[in-house]
C-alpha cells in the first residue's frame, strides 16, 4: 500500500537515566514515494529550478534531476494543560508547485523525535543535559535523513516515468527556537550573537541602518567550532549534522517564518506597546485623540503617526502574502518593510524594556528578502499550512491513546486508519465479492450496551482467546471505521449481531467460532490491494493476509447495512528473506481493523512453523 504508516518503525537513539528513548519514524524514501504516488502530483511537479535551486542543480551529474526536500519540525503539546508533548517532523517536496504543496496530502509524517525527561530541576538547567538534548536531535536527524544521500542518487517514478534524482534539503520550516536547534546557535535572545542567519551583535538588533553584515555559513562556523571559538559567535559546542550534507547552508535554510515572526511575534509586540502608549498619554479615548500634546506628555506620539505605523504594517503584511515576487516587487516589499520598521522603532523603542532588541525584528527586515530570492515566495515555506497537521497526527491520535507509550500507540492508530482508507478505495475500484449469507448467530447487543456486554464476554472462560481479542478491539476499530469510511461522527443507536459463519458468492466459507466440530476455527483470509498502492507495503504480489476474529452485521438507522469482519493482520516475519520454501513467512502483529466482508478475496491456508514462536507459512500448495 502507498501508506508510510504501514512501514512505521522505531529505532533506539539513546538511554538516559535508565530510560530508553526511541525515534518512531517512517523511512524517508517511503514518504517521498508516497507523495509522488498521488494522482495529480505529476501535473504540479517541476524538474527545473531557478535561483538557488538552479545553482544546486548545476552541481549534479549530467542526466540527473534535483529533488528538493522541505522539512517542517515543531514540538507541540498533546493536551490542554500542556503537560505532555510530542515532537513530530514532516517532509514535503519543493519540486511540487506551492499551491499544490500547501495541501495536507502533499506532506508526510516523517516521525516523532524523542523528548528527553529530566530527573530533577537541577538537571534541567545543567549544560550537560542541554547539550544532550541537542545532540539527540541531530543524531535523530542523521538517522532519518542519511538514506537520502546515497552517492549514486536514487531512482524515483513520476508520472509512470523513472528519473535519476539527487535529493537535497532546500528549506527547513520551523519557529525561532527550533531554528536555533537546527543551526546549533544559542537559543537565548540575550546571547551576544542571537541571530542564526548572521553575526549581528545583540546591541544592534533594532538598528534599521546596518550596512555591513557578516553572514553565517557552514565554512566560517566550522572554522570557529574546530578552533574552539564557537562561544565567541554564540555557537554550541556540538558538531552540526547538516555541515556534512551537500548543497545546504543550514543558517539560511532555516527560513524566517511569517506566522511566528509577524502574526505571533512583531504584531503582538506592536499591540502591546500601543496599549502601553495609550495608557501613558491619556486614560480616556476621544475622537480627536492626540492631535496635539495638551498634557505635556514626555515622548508624546501623535495620532497621525500611530495610525501610520498600522497602515504601513498592513501594506507590508499584504505584500508578504504575494504568490510571486519579481525583483521589482521584492525591492518595493523591502522599501515598505523598512518604512514600517523605522517608524516602529521611532514610536515604540522607549516602551520596550529591551529597546526593541528582538532577533525576529532584525531577522525579518534583513533576511526575509534574501530568503525569497533563494527559496521563492513566503507562502511556500510558512508554518501556517503545516500547523493543521498536528490535529491529525498528534492531537486526535493522542486522545485515542491510553496516554502510555504514546508514540507507539499513535503509529498503530494511524496505520489502522490508513489501512481502512486504502481498502475502501480498493472496494470502490473493484467489483466486490458478494456476501451470500451469515449463519450461526452467536451474540447480539446494542451499541449503547456493547462495552459492558463485551467485557462480560472477555471474562467468560468458554470464549476462545481469538474471540476475546476481537471483543477487546471491536469498539475502537468500529469508531475508526465510522470516522474514516462512513464519515459518521455520532451514532445514537445501532444493533450489533455477531455470527460465526459467512458464505461468499465465490463459495468461500469464513468462520470465526469458538467451536466447529469441537475445535476453535478462525479463518485466515487474503485481501488484495491495488497494485499501484502496494509498492510501499511488503505484500505477497498484492495480497495482504489477516485472521478473522469476529464477523458482525451492523444495522444503523438511516444507513446501509454493514457486513464487517474484525481482522488481525499478518505481516512478513522478516523484511529481507520474506519467503521460505517459496512460501510467505509471516508473523501476527498487534494491528486490528474492521473491514467490509465484501473486500475479502478468499480464504487461505496459513500454518504455524513448527517449533518457532509467531512464525507462519502461507501454504500455496493448497488451493
């Protein structure tokens, strides 16, 4: 299946305070293939670049193409109290047009970075712990991204044609603290050189007349680092992973983000200082506010100027949202920005305890224009379009977990949701196998009573372990099915009837019974996936295998009758050497789905491997 979550993995990054920390991830090449497999991506995909990317393109071997990689990283809280956090990182492709790339499906979850816990408040403040946090981040990035940089490049299919690509990381979208982590400069805005773009002194951050700026780059930062002088330029004493990568200057690649710089940053300051100014000049608001300084207020600001700074802000902000910038547009944008900046400093400097020495202020007025020249319009690298991903990949899956081993549970939840989405697509494309009838009615309950009813059955000593697993997973899988397939959010009532036998139109008889001729019988089945969707998932020539735990007919008022099977999935035991004696070698995994019975292709003969734990053969010699 073209679903990265089906190949989710975890990798141990370190052990700290006797706790093992894992990187939960999807292989980066699979993520890229998933994006390229989207039906309309090829129509919005370029193989030629301008400006910065064109220079990078020129450094590649003849006949190869540049694959521009965009990363977005942002730690976020998972609950309303902010007591728990996850650190997702996403990937997209810069070859895709901005408008198409800003849609959610053109981005893929790459993984969840480990978040280290402290044993006490003293460790939290210690230099060693802070260094370990940053080292862990860069080690994680190395593990995630190294597969991109094979010496011979990689072959990828776009619009049914194979191209020879060399991936290069072009832009990294993040907020200011995260940019400091990527570039390994000091996070504190009070450090001597707080800007990760350049070596501007903190005393000059509000200066709007700078003419000579020394920019950071991989070469001069490595020179400081290897001469043990990193502290002289506010550089952490940790080797930066991105120094080793081709064609990336990590200090410019971490582009200024409009939402954090403007919406959540400078505009909030402007509002705050305006409020302070109004309170100082007059406690009452009148129509002819501040036409003249009648009360002899020190540092009085005329109403005209106060209105003007907001007018100039609006002009600058609207210009920042342009889809395309010519050089003339960029010059006008720069002119408008500096006009606002000079007036902002003139009016509000005395109302700021730091005299407006904000790294974001300096970064916006001095570095955004070069970022546009190198990487294109700001709309192509803003966190605004990525923030919504947190809902699907963090907030909702977290709420569905039991708050323990959260990353592992979230990966399984996403995997389960994606499986039923793919099965649903397959069902729409392919003529379904008809269910002729159910037989051997076993249990019946209503949805409102199902939890108590299933708990009773789970504790019934006469119920087989497979059916117990089915009862335990049913309601969670049903909830997923309703959300992802029927898109039904609220069901007040429905009847759930569980059967032991189902007969398909092709003659297959599927069973999920505690006793059939005095023995438990839970059928194994094959489900075919679209061949275009199976390249990322290790399938057996397009077939996926599962064990039936329960079968149910569900009657929902005002909805079509549902004939569902609760499946526990098999996966290949080993990613390499997946076959033994020409038969697929499988293992049962803790992954469950409710699927329409009509999507089942056939029953299959799966037998346990003698004297081995959780190893099974698909017996292909019996039809």
